[in-house]
C-alpha cells in the first residue's frame, strides 16, 4: 500500500479511510506534507520579491533625487548572508518591461543592505564598477565593521564590488541585531559623507536619501526643525 500524507501525518491510505468512515479517498484529496525544500523555496520567493521591490524603490529615488548610494533594510533574510545575496540579485536584475509590476533595476547604484535576524545582523555591500572610483565596497564595509565593533567580522573575500559582514547576537556586549543595525547605519552614512557622495541631513530631499525609513532618527530631526 502506498504511503500518503494527510495534515502532517504520514501513514497508509487506511488512515484517511478511517477519517472518512471507511470511504475510499481519491488521490486528488491527498495533501502532501511540506518538505524542507518546499519551505526553502517559499522563503526564497519572499526574499526575491522583497529584493525586486526594493530595487525599484532605490532606482526610483536615484532617478528622482540624483542619489548614487543608499542604505536599506531587508526584512525577509533573518540576517543570513546567503539570502541577502539572493535579494541583491533580484534588486539588481534588469527590469523586464513586459511585466505589469516592475521589479529590480538597481544594479547601477551603490548600496549597503542590513538584515537584523534573531541570531545575528547581516551586512552586504554592492558597488557597481562605474562608481568604484568614488567608493569601494571593501573599504566601505571595513569602515562600518571597525566603527561598529561588537565582534563584527568581515565574511568571505571582500573586493571593490561586493563585501559582507556579520555581527552575532551577544547579550553580554549588548549586541542585539536590531540595535546594532541602528548603530551601524550612521557609520555607513558618515563614510559616504566623507567621500562627498552623500548629502547633509539638511538637504531638501532628506526624507528619501537613505533609501527607505531605515535611518534611526531621521523623523525626529525633521520634527525638531518644525
């Protein structure tokens, strides 16, 4: 007798027959159990979707405000650099004009991405070749890691195009991923300012220059100006 799955319980078809009072159960009514592979694919779909939408946000702001570098948060990646890479690919993917909903298109702008997970903060930088005379992804990342501290470490082999780092959760150091992210973003911004590629906070477009609402105290500054 073939094995079947019903509501997460694996057993013979008689399990379903008992639930139906002995009636035969068509093959089409057998519900497959979710496998780790299927869960992973579902997660990757969400990660890529977020990346594609974020790409449109960034390139839209770049075209509207003339910005070339951004910092942005990713909510779906849980601090995992592998997932952040997938999000980055979707972010940088060329726009398909045939699609009703445009996604991607941000391959021409520099970006540092932050993902605060339960166990760590992941940081991923990407700088296209055309902008590397202004900013190197490796130099940018090393600055953020040094200034952030808290056991932040470079991961892999950084270069002018891409660089990544992680900051593990460490309660004894008060290193909580969300808090570390809020502390790290200003360091990323200060590096860009020192390079002359990022406007000061009193710029008229200061509500969008950060790529999203990720700069921790941006709204507070505007309220004080009022």
